[in-house]
């Protein structure tokens, strides 16, 4: 069934059903109560299929999925660590899943306590005063954090501070979030080793600077050793420091963004705190701030009363609501379970093991692959394609060839610092055996590139869908079943 | 190896310029098209737009990345290469023949600040 490639619409036969209901004797035609102009004119074209067909269809499709439960997933900057099943078990407890967000707070004390506890745990891990768990995802957290930054300057009557400094290696969401928050983006250059160029930063620091967005370790996986100097320079210029939590994993429980001088940060619970993502589930992007910014955090908030009960409140200086209720609660439960099951001591092992795994792969492969930045990396690193450039085999070819060997491809062509970027992040949850298998395959692909370059250039050779024509896909995308049918005609 | 033509001037952001009278023809270099990979879209300015030396006037999108186009001269856009609207891949086939825009330059001396072929070749090697 590996070759199964049907759409459910193709299984449809007129009149086929997966149910049989008794005759309706109660005259309950729900359509009568809906205004006529709101009713659709044609019947919805839903597939007509039996239950067994539906089950087989989706089971076969699910077998084609590649996820961290089926194989190694070294997707750089995405932290595809294993998501322990106990997280799922706890987050599916009916006493939580059946809650309604409009229930009276006296009936949801447990949920509020969880929100409060998780928020405090994150504050401790980040070295910041308070967190909101409301943002739905990483980029939503960035937007929320930048709105806090903007609100802070406006509250002091400092309306000219609109400039957000973003490194040229930053994740694309950073400048995008700044624009959406109504701020202006200014790029700061990186040095050849990927670190921020302090000399290039200095002239940008005038009285129009709202703040700077950084990750540490940076996008190429190296620790920004000049962070304290950068923090001091930005603060003295009146700006704030924003920490993109995308790369928090190697520092977890060891180094705190707040201690490095950051004022605002978001955390991707779905990366660092082991909740499914990448098509596997919704994200969550809590935002933490230093004490002078607490009042600007979005509404609603959870507070602990003197009698030990919990309430939902709205702050007056808050920037307002950024979500319908209070975020993706299921994701928070999984992250909470993860922190509690690891415990205070084990959480400190996450970063060192993630760092060890990344360095082990890097050092094992640097004879075959071009390592543009030497030195000890953190949780991830970047190769600039094959060392031997004479074969004509590109990073894209290698990524596709890895699929033939049962591995998910690394992140490719990001960061833009190098032409043939290949970004590898193994995470702490992989065993040495898995890392060795991956290393062996990467050596094998490098050898193939020399001996049978065509095999690599035409890869993947064993997947259901072979090498895609990316140019045509980008120029003439077919995005619906209807468009596909027309294209086939 | 990338092709570099001797009679053109170059920006370090990988655009080329050919100045004839006060009309500058501008495109991206062979090195740039090679680094970008298969180009799927060229975002061009409109005729009549003002462009400024060192500022972006459009973008090139490839299967790998989107990259800003930086104008090597200042002036008014007098013509764009409409063929690229349907066939952006022409830039991959010959980056020097398939120019992107023509600009009536406001200050011809700006061209002196650009690199000659030898200096540009050096940048590409680095």
C-alpha cells in the first residue's frame, strides 16, 4: 500500500453511505430556521463513501507520513525532538478536554492553576518576570512581543522609536512581525562567522531605535559571545532587546535570556517543550517580559488570589487581546507534562546533549561536507554543500537522496549566508546509533556524488512521488482538486 | 565558472550596468543567476518609477530564495523587459542578454562608483 495515492473524491460513488438512520418522525428540518439567502444553492460536493473505505483511505495515507515517530528528522532550526506519549495522555484527560472557555472561573480552577504554574516555570527558565501563554504560535508570539515593545515606547511618550534592528541571518518571521506590528525594519550585517557585527550595529543605535531582535545561539548555531556588550549598547541607546526563542533548546535550564539582558522573548513550546508540530499539531508561542514591561502584556491574564484561588483578569495598561481566549491550552498541557516529567535536574541535560549530538555529526562529516564556520556549535550547524564542488551535486540533490535512505531532509538553502546551506539539528532525543546511521548515509551520498552523480541528481528514486519540477510548481501551482482535474483534461 | 563581460560595470550586490548615452541597461550577473538557481519570478518596477542608487527596485525569486534587486544608478525607469513576465527563466539562460530594466540616469557620474570587470571578478572569487 506504499503506492496508494487516491483522493477521497475518487472513491466516491453516488448514493453510497457509511450510515443508516431511522426515519425522522419529528419534523426536525433544521434548514427552516436558517434565512433563505444564507442557504447554499447547490448541494455540497462531499464524497459518498462507506466506513471501511474511509478507514482504509486515511490509514493508508497516514502510513505515508514521515514524522519523528517513524524516523530521524534533522530539520535545522525546527527542533524536531521526540514528543513523549505521556504528554498526549495527560492532555487528553476528559476533565480538561471538555472545558469550555466561557465556563465560570470557579469551575475551571485546575486549568487556571496549570496556566499559572506553567507561566511561572517559563519565567524561571527564562529569567524574566512574567509570561503570557496566549499567543498561538511562534510568529504570533513575535508579533505580541513587538507590540509590547511598541506599547512601552508609546507609554513613555517616545513616539519616534520605530526602528527594529534585525540581523541579516534572522528567521524571515522577524522582519515580517516587525512590519505587522507597525515598526520599521533595519538590517544589521553579520560577520563571516554569522555573529552580529558590533561595529556595524553601533551607527544604527540612535534615538529612533525601538529595539533589536536576536536569537542566541544565532541562526548558524553559534553562541553570540558579545551579547552582554550588545545588550549594554542597545539599552544605553534607549532600545529593548527581543529574544527569538527559536534556538532556546541548547540553553534550557543553563543560560537564561533575561540574564543576558533580553527584555522580551517568546518561547516555541512546540519546539523546546516537546509538543508536536510540523503538520502534527498546533503551536504555542508564550511571551515573557522583564518587570518593567509586565503591565503591557496582553489580556486576559491569570492571577492568584490571596486565598489561593485563581482568577482571570484584564490589565488596564495592557496592549489588549491578541487571541480569542487564552491560547492553545492543549499545547500548554503537553509542555507542562514535559517539564514535570523531566524535572529540575534532567531539564539541564537537554542543552548539553543536543549540543553534543550536533557537534558529533558535524565533526564526523566535515571531511566530506564544507564546514564554513569552524568551532564548537550549539544545537545545530550549517554545511555549505559538499566539499568537492566539482561533482555538480547540490544541497537540494543531497536532501532528496536522503529520502531514499529513510531520513527526513535537513533544512536547505537557509540561512542565506551561504549558497548551498544545509542546516542540521539532531536534538537531544536521538541515540548514538541513529546518529551513526545518519553519518554513514551522509558519507555514502558524498561517495555517490563522486562515483554516480546522476543517481544523486535524479533522487529521490524510491519515493512514490519522484523529483519534482520545482520551477513549474512555483510558476503554475495546482492547488485544488478542481484545478487538477482541469489540468489533466 | 561564471561569465563576466569586460565592457560592463558591476555593483557588489551582483547587478550589471551598460551605459549608452544617458540610458543605463541593468540586469543581474551570471554569478547571481547561478547562485539563485532556477528563477521563477522577476518583480520589476513600472515604467516611470524613480529608482535610486543603492536602493531596491524589485526582486528576483528562485526555487531557493527571494532576493532584492538593488539599483546601481539613480534615474527614471524608461523600459522594462516584459519578456521576463512570462519567461523569468530567460535570466538563467543568459543573464547578460536578458536585461531587467532601462533607466534614464539623472547623474551619469554615479557609474564611476561601480566596479569594473576585474574588481567584480575578485568579489565573486571570495
